[in-house]
C-alpha cells in the first residue's frame, strides 16, 4: 500500500503539469514528484521547476515509502 501523500489517486489538480524545456522551449509533462525529465525533442535533461514531495519532505517513513529524496 502506498501512503496517501504519494499515491496519485489523492493528488490535487496541478500535480501533473507542463514545463518548457529551457534549451528548445518544447513542452514536457512533469509529475509533482519527478526530480528531472529529459526533453524528447532535444535530449536536454532538466530539473522539475515545481518539485513537490508533499508529506515525504517531513514524514519519518519517507525513505521506506519513496526512497532517498534528492
């Protein structure tokens, strides 16, 4: 069982969003817990501009739930 804070069934609107690649301006889809994505147009890898780990940023069980935070 996933904890509710990391289970996508409980995510709010905006947890999945688009961001522009800083190299080529191509639109890339991010999930709130993605640390980075690779642009499928130019191959540039860039960090999530709105990274949000929610409760995992303070929960004592976060490492067991999602592993090491970046």
